[in-house]
C-alpha cells in the first residue's frame, strides 16, 4: 500500500497549486505490529517538507509584496538573488532573499543606486521565536546535552546540539531579565491610606528567601558560589519564584521587585521577608522595595538549633551509669526552650540558655571523658543558639500566634524552591559545574518555566 501526502496551497489571490510532499509505502498486508501507522522518521520528513514549503511560500509572497514601490506602484528592479537560512523546530530552511534596487521615485539623487532586502528586514534572527523558546525551556529543565537529544529524537530540528541550546537559554534569560527590569520600573505607588487598605486586602506579600551553593567551574576564583532563591506569595495570586546570582545579575533588586509587582505589590506597601538569619537576604528585600520590610527569622532554622541542644541533653541523660546528678532546672530549661521561642519569649529563652550553659561549664565529672565531652558540647550548642537568637532579635516573633493565623512562619517552601530551581538542575551529585553567569541565566528561565510564566506576556514584552 502507498500513502501520498499532497499539499494544496491557495494564495490570497485565489491561485491554487498542488505539490507532492511524501509517499509512504507498506506491504499490502502487514505482518507485524511495527508496520502499522506512521513512523517517527516519516513524520520528521513530512514535517520538514511541509515547513519548507510553507515558509518558502510565505517568504516569497512577502518579497513579491515589498518589490512593489510603495510610492508609485512600479516593480522595483531586481539587484541580485541571495539566500538566507532560518532555523525552525521543523528543520533549517533556506529561503530566497532577493535584493531590489530602490525605485527612482524615492531617490533624492537620481543617479545613486540604493538596494533593499525586504527578507533581511523580516528575518531578524537566525531562528524562529518558537524554536528559541522550546530550546530554552528544555535547557532550563534538563542538561543542555539531554535537551538536545530529546529535540533531535522527536523533531526534524537542526542543529540540535547542546551549544545551540545553551546559547538560546542564555538569550531568553536576557529577554526575561529585561522584561523584569521593565516591570520593576513600572511599579506604581500606593496613593493614600484607603488605597493601601484596598491593596493589602489579599494580605501582605510574603517573600521567602534562601541561599543555595553551586559548584563553580574550574578556574573560577571560588569553589562554590551562592544563588539566592525565593518565592513571593500573596493570597489570591499565583506564587512567583525568583532566583539570582548576585554579582552577575544586572540589577538583583529589579528581579525581586518584578516578582513583587507580579503579586500586585505597590510601592510603599509593607512586605514580610522570611529568611534563615543571613542579614543579606532581608537587605535585598529592602533594596527591592525601598520601603518597610518586616523580617521574620525562619522557624525551621531556629527549631533546628533548638533540636541540637535537645539532642545533646538527651545524649547526656542516656549515659549509663549516669556520671553526675542532673539538676531538674537544666532539664526543665531545655524542655521549655522550644515553647518559649515558639511563643515569642526569646529573652526568657536566652536566660534559660545562659543557665544551662553555665551549669554545663561548671559541672565536674572526674574520669568520665564521654560525659565531659558531652557537657562541653551542650555548653557550646547553648552558646551558639543564644548568639543566633541575639543576632536575629529584630526578626523574632510570636510564631504560635502567626501560625494560628494561618500565615507562613518558615522558608520551608522557599527551600522547596531551592530544590526545584537549583538542586534539580544543577545537581551536585552529577558533578555539574557552573559559571556564575551561566547558572544565573538558567535560573531565570527555570523560574519562569516552573511558574508557568514562560509562555505569557513577560517574554513577549521583550521579544
Ligand atoms: Zn516608485
């Protein structure tokens, strides 16, 4: 049996032409399942031929239209015929790009010869925007090599190499950043109190920030560099992710500002920032908003440090035989720590920590090296937690109250973002190494892809 695919083209003038695209053959009666239906290779040929035919037809019509002088309607003389190549998802197509001599009626000096190439004006890039986007999305989702293999396996696209994927991902990242800078510049200000109340209807925007380390390429000054990842959440709005490598981002605060703007935030409105105690993170939020920021120390990071104290205390109690008498107050103080901090009594927590630490330091356990070491560790952990609390005093809140009000108290969701944005793509286990610039750009596209922003207006703005 044979199947022939013919393409019927009808021009806007009503002319119809038919061309034969491909013919597929199979035995009259198939003998295996594999012979049934279209094959991938056939589909790729079909798509490539259809694309070439469509594209050449459109380009030819465009050239013919622009050959006519817009002023007097005369055909402009042909100067020469050149060709241009355009990469598409369905193959690279070579098109004719004729150059015309500009009509005499439009020349200021009659004897001069000026040529125009309408096709060059149409083909502003070497590839179609669709190919660029698909390559960038794959480059953000998976390794450049794997992305290139996927494309090559399924579509007649060429060239489908990893360098091409990388450069398209970078190009799209630059477009996204430009769109973010534009959005950041267009943030409107809150006009008055009533306006602010209306804006705050969906609750204050909450920015959750966290850092992640990425292995640097050899030859870079440092072994690892930091990427800041986060999420902006606000009731009634789709969550927005953002990520940046600070020293290579053109305007780091603009990326966060654009993310806030996407959540309906307006200049002058207060923002809550939850982070792990690194003072650089709320500072970034402050520089992005230029206004009031309520910093909150992430409960998870605080709770982890409490856990360290509890763990050492438990270890001490478990020693057999117990080498010393554990005073009740020490045990009670350790047990209270978590609830004191949870309920916003961080001063009392510091006092309790001081008591435990001084007891642990002064306790005497002759000839008991294990107990001795455990006590020293307990004192160290307590001092560590106390320092952490004191350093973050302005960012400690009544977590219980905030939690009961249904508001976020932890960056655990931001850590999820770190996993999604950084770890899943820049996997340390796979020994991937990155340049800060390369990582920053992939992160821009990846955040947009994961948000579902990728195909929306942001990228079209910049395209
Ligand atoms: Zn003319």
